[in-house]
């Protein structure tokens, strides 16, 4: 009887807008799926902006813009770990965050020109509005205090983003880079802020399966964007040459083996939602590692478009062809280290092979067709996918810690 009264009191103390306990907690709700659709457009904008700015300065600019787009999505996915997706107020919050993401996407191609304020203001609106709402919605729970700390960090970064929007492109890049580093460093520093103390990661009760499902979804969105680019590029050719068809088939095969390598490791029946379940491990596996994997998929999309439209192996084509899988592998290795502590030797070997292919392509690429570099990278990633599949079958299921 006493236990029942204590349970009833705990339920009464639970914030009204917090996700219910039980089977529904891990649910990826329709509003979350709807929210993620905005990021189809955002990822297309990132890849097109990179394709139009294939210089070292352009790559750095796009990296900062992608980092902001990713961090806005990442914090939204984490917030929905705790907010009840069936609440009307939470649905309105998601709608407003979708509008902010749409504004960021529209401003992204010219964020270092005339649309800097549009991009920065939409990012800051999302990053400040979300924690402010969540701190109020979860008041009475430890997460309200945690989100107050997060709000302080995001507001600090937000000031820098707004200031940077009024500067010339060079200083804007420097200020935005600092602002993004401030925002992304907050979890690593336990959200410690003067006058507020810290919000250690163990005080953020997290649902691993929910985060795994959200991150799987956004990775698939990044791969799907590559297929859209491939289709649009082919549709603009009249007639479509046989070389472009071969490049498209090779590109599709590359996307399939990238998907295979990911889901052989991180599918619902393997290890994405198992292993180390501490919030610190989940932070590295999803907030940081998946940023690299999604970025790698975007660079792969750019390499596919270059290969369809160019017969020769230019330095840009070589670097994107091997750079995309390398960035993906860096995230994959971080994911494994975070969730399982494994060394991931097969991924290190694949990365080394890609570096060799890249070096050879830069040295003699001018005498090689663009398809040759693509074939080499697909062969490496395809081998990795098969090895991952076989290894996953032999690995016993892991228990959460």
C-alpha cells in the first residue's frame, strides 16, 4: 500500500509535458518524423552549397554551416527524449523549430553573403527557444535545471552568431566557428556555467533506443538526398550518355554499400541501441559520431554528382570520392568506441586503403577515368560491409551497462 502511494506521488510530481513511462517512451512519434522531413531540404542545401564552393575556404564555410544545421537537429532530437510528442504545446514547439530549420536552409547558400542574418537568427531562435521552453515545461524535474544551463550556453553562442552576421565574410567565418565550438563544447564541459554550476551527463536520463532510431532516420535521409541529386543530375542531361549511366549505377552501388556497412553495425537487431547506455557514451555516439557519418554521406553525394558530370578525375573528384567514406569511417570508429569500446580494426584498414587510393588518384588521376576512383572506393566499402555483416552475426548480443 505504501509503495502504491509512493508511486502515485512520483506520477503526480512528473511534469505534465514529459514523456510517459513505459512502452511509449521509445516511440518515434509522427511529429518527429514530420520534423525530420525539413532536413531533407537542409541536407540538399548543404550538398549543393559544397558543390558550388569546392575550395578549401568553401569547404570550411560549409563545414561550419553543416555543424550549425546538425547541432540544431541534434538538440531537437534529444529534447524529444523527454517531451511528450502527443502534447499540443510540444507539437507547436516542433512546428516552430521546423520553421527555424527551413529559414536556416533558405539562408544557407548565401550565409556568408547577404543571407547571414537570416541563417544566424533562425539558428539562434531554435537554440534559445527550445531550452527555454523545455526548462519551463519540465519545471520541478532535474532536467529543468539542466536545460537552464544549456540555455545559458546556447544564448552565449547565439550572441556570437548574431554579431558574426554583421561582419565581412572572413571575420564572420572566424566568429561563427568560435560560436559553434562554444555550443558544441557545452556537453563535453558538463554544461558548467558561472553562477549556475554544472549539469553532469548522469543527470540526463536518456532513452538509447529513441536516440538510435532518430539518428538512423537522419542517416537514411542523408543517403536519400544522394539519390535525389543523382536523379536530378541525370534528368538534366539530354541525351544521357552511357558514361553518366555507368556513373549513376556506380553511385547507387556506393550508397547501398554505405547503407549496408551502417545497418550491419547499427541496425535495430544489432548494436545501435545496446552497449554502453550512459548518457556520456550516448552523447559521443549520437551527437558527435553521427554528425561525422551524416557529413560523410553528404560528401559522397557531391562525389556522385561530380562523377556523373565529369569524365576526368579532377582533384576535387578524387578528394570527395575518398573524403566522404573517410569522414563516415571516422564517425563509425567514434561510434564503436563510444558504445562498445571496440578497436574497429576493419575500419582502420578500410581508411588506410582509402588514403592509398586518394594519394594514387591525386598522383596519376589525370590519366584515369573518374569511374576508376569510384570503383576503388566502392570495392573498399563493399568489402567492409561484408566483413561487418559477418562479424555482427558472430558477435553475441551486448547488455546495457
